[in-house]
C-alpha cells in the first residue's frame, strides 16, 4: 500500500520539480538578456556622449589656436603702427628717455626702445628692455617673452638705419588665451554632471591622429565605475571617463528583481509542494481535535456523574463523623488532652476530605457564567485583606500595580474564586517569605491580570501541567485550584497562561474582554433562559 501511494505521489513531485525548474530557467535567461541589453544600451549612449565631448574639445582647441593667431595678428598690426609712428616722430625730433616714458604710458605700452644709426639707444622707461640689439633684418617681427610676460615688436627703421622696439604687457592676453585654452575647456567640461574626469597627455607612439568612433570600455577606478574612451586632438591624447554608476545601479536593480522573483518562485514551489501535506495535516488534526473534544466531554460527563455519586455517598458519612467528633470534643469533659488533640486531627481530616469533594464538584460541574460589569481591581481589593495577615506572618511582600480600571464582562463570584485560588497558591508556595506582585493592565480590547510570585520549583515540562486536574506538589493539595481557575476563565472566553521565570519565579495571568453593550444583551438572554 505504501509503495502504491509513493507511485501515486511521484508524478506530482516530478511535475512540480519540472515546472519549477522550467520557470527558473526562463527567469535566469530573461534576466541575463535584460542585463546584456541594459549594458549595450548604456554603452551606446555613452559613446554618443563621448563623441559629443570629443567634438566640443576639438572645436574649442581649434578655436584656441585660431584665437591666438588672431590675437597675434592684431598685436602685430597695433604694435607695428605704433613703432612706425615712433619712428616718424623720432625722425622729426629725437626722443629722450623722459619723453619715451611718457609716450609709452600714454599709449599703454610697457616700454619703447630706439636704436639709432650711430648705435646710440634711448629707452623709456630705463632698462625695460635688456636684450641685445637685434640683428638688422629687413622685416619686422613679433616675439613673446614668456618669463617677463611681454609681447615685444621689433621694427626696422625705413629712412635710417636702426630699430624701434616696443613692448606691451601680455597678462590680459595670457588670461584670455588661458580661458580659451584646452586645459580650461577640459576643466569646465569635467564639472558637467556625468563626467568623472578628462585627462590630457602626450600620445603614445603609433596612436592614430583621429578617432571618429573611439572604443568605450568599462573600468574600475578606485571605488567608482567609469566608461573610458581615448582620442587624439591635435598633439594631445584626451582620455574621457564618464560616470558608469547608472549602469551599475541598473544591474544591481535587475539582480535585486531577479532575487526577489526567484524567492517568489521558491516560495511558490515550496507552497505547491507542501499544499497536499498541509491539507492532510489539517484534516488529521481536525479529526484528532474532534476526538479529543469528544473524549474530554465524555470524561467530564463521567467525572460529573462520579462526583455527584461521591458527594452523595461520602458527604453524608462525613457530616455524621464531623458532627459526632464535634459533640464528643465539646461534651466529653473526662477526655485527656492527647485525646482532644487526636479528635482535632480527625476533624481536620474530615474538613480536608470535605474540601476535596467540594473541589471535585466545582471542577466537574458545568461552568454557567452570568456576565456582568466587573472591575478586576475591586475584586483584588476585596480579596487581599483575607491574606494580608498570613502574608505578614510568613514574610511575603504584597504589591499591586493597577494601570487599568476598565470593567470586564464576567461573573464576579467565579472571577473572585479564580483570583483567590491564584493568591492562595502563591502564598502557600512561599512559607518562608517571598513576594507577590499583582498587575492589572489593558491590551487592545481586553484587560490582563498577572500575578508573579516566587517559590516556584517546577521544571519547564512540569510547569505545562500545573493547570491539569490533580497535579500538585503539595502534600495536602488536591491539584484542582488552578484547574478550576482555567475552566472558569475558558468559560468566560478568556485564556489563562502560566509562564515560569528565572530565579524560581512564575507568572500566572489571564485575559478577559472589556465590557460592552453586547454583553448586556447576552446577560438578559441568560436571565430569561
């Protein structure tokens, strides 16, 4: 039979595994394709951006060269005209140093030097030009003195032998050239969003002079990922690094989606695989719960009948024994003290036996509840005085903490019995001193009463049986106190819980619903019934 059941289940397991494996393969293939497509799309966009940046740099580089040429042409014309004018004025009336200095200031030149045919030289201001006399060449020339930041124009005199040399400051022109130059352009473009860096260097041997579509590679630079491309502009090799973090973020997002989807598939496969077992377990559990409930009902019914029979058969003799012993104790004056002590012991045994019968009847009797508006803090306030003297005698400290005074729906008599049973057990568990902490709090739509005390010496396994009937560790106990309390709380629709703590401490608490108008209607129906 087991073999046949295994054969019947095998196709189901195999089909589940095949479907799950097929779905996983489809998901893996789809996400690999998505990652590749995302990478190709990103690289395509980055190539377009790289080509655009390369063209901008190339245009600006050509513009810088053109600007420099234009500037030098303008300077050549301006300084040439100035030199010719100086030559003309000097030929009419020779300049002296002071006059040249004033004239240079007037036309905003750094200085003027005149070399005459007799090799005499006049400068204004003095020593502004310390270079040796230029060779007598038939053409004018413009030179740039980088160290002194000057543009110097040499003009061969036309009528007589000699030279006119004029100079002008190059600071503003240098600033303009710097702004239009390649380094400044690169620095400005680098500040744009999405560009990590732009580097200029001398090209390696064998590098091509132009790269219409430079290759793009993804590299790691420290902690960042960049898309890097290289191309040649004039005599410089330009390396552009674009921020590739969007690609990394997209790939991470795809992997995150893949993991989430894979997790969902795993959960779905697990759920499908366990569905049949879960249904069978629930069915078996329902049958067991039904049988357990029927067994408890039969047990309660048998216990009720037995309790009624015991009460009828035992209480009458017990009453007779109790009355006889009491009369003997009061009227027999000739009894000795030891005989009277013996009678007291017998009366105590009769009372204890009667208490056992009463407890048995309480546990076996149906728990009829008459719900009313009850405050647990008032019930505790009324019961505590009954045990204060005994607690003081045993050295047991009593502490109450009430943070909720809202009423619950309950039977005051039954709930008083629950609280008294809990308090009695706590006091009896600490004959040599201890503590009892009572707390009443609110949780959502219910009220919780918790009692914590010491003197608890049961193991965790035994603690789970403390509310079972007849389970007790006291020589004179019946084991029905907490069992009755649990039945009363259950009849109220609540829950009683026992929680062992560290240090031989235990907390017993129960939870009851708050009083509402619906409980009033229920109370009226019970009264009418």
